[in-house]
C-alpha cells in the first residue's frame, strides 16, 4: 500500500514539533539532572547548556584597579609622584596621602587613598610636580563594581558561547558544569557507503555528516555512530546496544523509515516493545519520520527519532523532531526558532493542499529596501542538500496558506 503524508496517522507539523519537545523534556527528567551534567574545560563547553547557575566566586574586579594608564592621585593637585606600578608587579607604594601620586598602568591595583586616575593625556609636568584636571572617582574600577561575589551571573540553561566561556574565566572557572546529552546515530542502508566515491547503485552517506552538527547546535553531542545494513534483526540489536551501552537519551536512525521491504525501523521498534508516538508527519519533504519511546528494564528510556533516508527529507525531519527533542533534553531554547522570525513570503513559494511545506530560502531585501523577503533558493528536491547548503533558513508554509508572510526555521551556520 502506498503511504502518503495525508494518511490519517500523520501528525500535523506543529503538533509533531511540540510532541518532540515534550518527549525531550520527559526523557531528561527520567535520566535525572545529575546524570546528564558533567564538567568540561572552558574551551570544550561551547554550544552546551549550563547545568547550574554560573555564580561569581569572587568580586570583579577583585580589588580597586586603574582603568587608564596614567597616575593614581590623592587629593587636589599638584601631586608629588612617588614611583611607578605595573599590573602584575608587587606594589611599591600601598597608600597615598593628599598631594601624592603614583604612576600606574591600566589594570594595576591602585594604592589606598586613590581618588582618581589622571590619564597621561591630561597630565602636566612642572619640575617634579604633576598637575591636571580630574574629577574625583574618575578612571578607577572599584572592587566588585562589575560583579559581586555570590551573584548569579547567568542562569542554568544558558547556552555556552565564547562570551560565556570568557566570562567564566574572568570569574576564575577552569571548567563549566554543562548538560550536553549524548546522542547515538545509526545510519542504515545496504547501498550506503560511508567514505569515498559511491559506485553505480551506491549512495554516499549524507546523513552521518549532517546529524552531529545539528545535534551540537541543539546542545547535545553524538557519542556513538554506526552504519548498518538493511536488516531488521541487526537494527533491533543495534538499538538495544546503543541504549544499554551509552545510556543515550536520544537515538537517531537514518533511513528505513518508509514503507519498502528494507524499511525495518517500525518492526524493529515494535519487537523491542517501543511505543511509536509519532508515525509520519504531514510535511514535505520528510513525511516518513518517526518518534518513539524505547524502554528497557536495564537502562533509562530513550527517545528514538527516525529520519527518512533522502538527505533533504532527513534534514527537514531533523529540524522537526530531532532538534526540538535534543534542545529540550539539553534544557536549551530551540535554535531553529531563536530568534523567532516571520518575513515577507515571495510569490514563488506555493502552499500544498494537505502538508506543511519546508522550503529552502535565502533572505533578501525587498525592492523597496524594506522588510526582508524569503525567496526560494531552488535545488531542494528530497534527495539533495544543494538547496539548504546555500539557504539561510527553511520557510514553513502551512497547508493551503495564502498568508503574505512565512515563519522561518533557522539552519545552523
Ligand atoms: N511506497 C512508498 N515509498 C516511499 C514513500 C512512501 O510513502 N511510500 N516515501 C518516500 C519518501 S517521501 C521518502 S523520504 C523515502 C524515505 O525512505 P526511507 O526512510 O525508508 O529510507 P530508504 O528507503 O532507506 O532510502 C530512501 C532514499 O534515500 C537514500 N539514502 C538512504 N540513506 C541515505 C544516507 N545516509 N545518505 C544518503 N542517501 C541515503 C537511499 O539510497 C534512497 O534513495 O521513501 C520514499 N518511498
Ligand atoms: O520525505 Mo520524502 O520527502 O519526499 O523524500
């Protein structure tokens, strides 16, 4: 029997995404916050979500420091310069009395009694005397002025960016406790080659290189990846092993999701007693996608995401089910809708009667130079990633929609 996206069991696209998010959050709860968190070096934390609040363990700055190169001064000028201090050097002068100054470098601790720092550019010298106009309090960064000890600087769930790592370093952290759920990837297909030039009748695996990037973008990490033939029992064993050996909350299967004789994912899941929660989504491309809940007496449960074999269909399905599920499991915002944006719909973008269409688009300024227009890039047949490789986003076109705007699903960059 020919399956199609209009089959009664296909779920509406938006509902499928919500279900994926709910299942991702539930699987995280089942695994437990502690099990999903681990400490990594700052340079390795990029893209993960903070597992705990980032708390200041010291004041920033730790002492009063100079914010300009010049002279720390006390009282009204003229001042007598007592010496010079540089950042990192042992202080030669620890206190200033009115009328005294100390030549100082940006970042060096100022002596007690400092009222302001007179920058070189404003300093005048007459013999041994220093003078200049400076308002009290200028160019001194006071202890705790930026951040005070004990302050929650960023809440748990914040995505670690280069700025977050740098901020954590400023606070004295060497590593961060992050939640980056492990994900397993099984790529199926006898005809699929994982390296080199595909021969006649073969196809080069284009899902294996796509999924780790998407998973990382959503806050997870692919820790286990395997290529399997088109065999029901082999797929069942691999699913059970992936769950038992990696305790991954999310397992992704590429291919084997449709109705052909080699498409074994449903039967393998049924034999393992999994609950198939989403069986087909009313979208194009990517309708033969699947979401299942796999339990085992020996390991915590896993969400299984089945992606169609055609690479663009797999990408559309991954943005529909995989990314929302992983982001929720990672306690992160869904990057496909962050920031949520609608823009003007090019007249070339057509709606489908029953299915939500996902159209690879580039954003360009409209003719009046006003709001951006989502224009199709083309080359987005289900088997080809050429379109998305040069697209900014996928435009989401609901069935029969005649709206002049479309919502965007961002692609990772
Ligand atoms: N009778 C029906 N046939 C098909 C339907 C249907 O509803 N009824 N749906 C079509 C749609 S839509 C899609 S998408 C595919 C999904 O197929 P599967 O998920 O079962 O995947 P396969 O059959 O294994 O492969 C489909 C296609 O993709 C190529 N492929 C597979 N894996 C990879 C990979 N890792 N990298 C690159 N290309 C891959 C494979 O060689 C096939 O050409 O089913 C349609 N059929
Ligand atoms: O999901 Mo299939 O969309 O048409 O290749």
